[in-house]
């Protein structure tokens, strides 16, 4: 295990993963899960975190053992693997960033009371500012800023959860009827929740790219044990925070009949209120700042990662990537700007409806998760990885269990979409997966 000072110095991929994951899946979906379904939603949250763990761990394991990214591993398995991942990246380009920026814009409007400014205008400002930060600061700024942001959010969440538990669960309204857990609407909600809990499986390649970048900056390479310890620390943190958000939603809203808003601004107001009514109105500005900072960091990490992944995929898809010249550094700046423009267009297309954008992003991630997970297993079990660094039998079995679990849900989702009449698919709380 790393000494504390060395751990702080070597925080990198695991920290970025935690920051990226503690975004829409936690602030929006975990809170909503507790508010609408109560404590039962802790089950899919824990299952998703446990069963999807190997898919992400392999991103660190493969890169540490080979000094290559997962994307290069896909190419080594065959170009069809890489083309499939390229298609996933293309879909992510049109969904993930739009969802993150839309929620962040709602929180920013709440923080500064920008009620007269259209949310699309606020999103445009965020896209512009973060693009400039990424182009100028790159990875170094990203890593240093997140150490403070994640610490502040974790402290705010722990304090809020303790107060919520001390105050006890809110009284239920008369004649309250719990929502069915296993009807079509409930399953669709779970699909969206699991799709991004703790985050999308395709982001496993982001971890490998950040690991490579960290090695370049420090000129040192951690042992596999220490690299996995740093990642596991971030992974466990994301799981704990997801449960804390769920508990806050459960104790503060479950049984009141309150519907969570589909508007990013309306949801931001409800989210901040959940904290302030339990701790005190004086904390509003601090809680709002912490929530905004968390989503802001998620936007930065995702924007940075998708730009890197897009360039890496394009470079590997070239006819002879080993002999071709590396892409110019200026391409990163161009890609960041193009991603901003594309996702702003997605927000405009969906008329800034948070539910629609988030549901689209989460459902796509859910459907491709078992395939990407299998591709990652093929990478770490290949001859690229020394036998000593390959996952043990238990981790392999957990990977198969996760693949089966996600595949069965994906098949059920397909059955609902193809067979169930559309009017029966809608949740009473507006959670619908629109593909």
C-alpha cells in the first residue's frame, strides 16, 4: 500500500474517475432513485457497482501491464473491435457531454440566480469556458483542481447524510401508494440508473488514457498493486457517495408524492433544497457551490477524456497507425471545440429537457456495457498481458456475472421497446428511455 504522501502525489486516474462518476449518475439518478422508490434502490446501486467493477479495473490493469491504452488493445484484437468502439464513441459524443453540461447549467443558474438567462445561453458559456481551460491547462490543471473539489463534496455529503439520518425520515402523505418496483416503468428506471452507475462502461478506456498521461508527467510508473489501490480508492468513494445521495433522496422526499422536475433548473432547486432544509438555510451557498463544482469537474473530465479518446481512435483507425506520424497537439484543441459545438446542438435539439438528454445517454451506455465489458476481458486475458498481471479466477467470474446481468437487462429493455405498447412504457414520474 502507498504511504499517505505518496498516495496524494500519485492520485490521478482514480481521482479523475471519481470526479467524472460523481455527476449525473449520483446527483440526478441516485437522488431520484431514493426519492421515488425508497431504500430498495440501494440494491441495484450496489449490484451495479460490484458487477461493473472488473470492466473499469481492466482499464488500469491493461495499461499498467502493457503501457498501452485499451483502445490499442482493441486494435490488437482486430479492427472490428476498434470500429465497434469507434461507433460507441460517436454516440457518446452526442449524449454524455450534453447531459452533464445541461445539469451543470441548471446548478449554475440556481447558484447565481440567473433566472433571466436562458439555460441554453448558460450552457454555451460553460462550453466556452471549459474548452478554454482544457486547451490551456490540459491534464495538470484537471488533476490538481479535482483534489479540492472532490474533498469538499464528500465532506458536504457526509454532514448532510448524518443530519438527515438524525432528523429521521419525512412523514408520508395520507394514502401514499409506493411505486411498483418491477413494472415496466420501474425496470426502465433501473436500466437508466444501472447504465450510469457508477458511470458508463465505455469510460474504462478513459482510465487507461489518463494512466498513460500520468506516467508521462511523473516519469515514473506505479506497480500494478499500487496503481490498482489508487483506482480502488476512487471507485469505493464513488459507490459510497451514490448510496449517500440515495439516502438523502429517500429520507427527504420518499412518500411525499413530490415529483422530481424534468427541468435542469427545477431539479437544481429541488436538489439544493434537500440539503439546506436538513442542515440550515445558511448553508445554501456552500451546498450549491459544492454541487456545481462537482458537476463542473465532471464536465471537465468527460470533455477532456472524450477528446482524447476520439483522437486516439481516429489515429488507430488510420491504414497504418504504427508508421504514420502522430497527430498534432493542436488537434486536441480543435476536437475540444468541435465537441462543445456538437453537444450544444444536442441540448438545443432536445429543447434543454434534462430527462430526455439524460435518459438517452444512460440507455445507450447500458445497452453497450456487456459488449465493452467482454472486450476489456479479452484485452487483459490476451498475450499482451503477462500471466502474472492477468486477473485471477474470481475477478474473471465476476466479469462473466456482470456481463450476464447487464445482457439480461438489455434483452428485457429490447422486449419492452419492441412489444410493449408505448403508452405503457412511460413512468409516472416522467422517466422514459427514448431510443
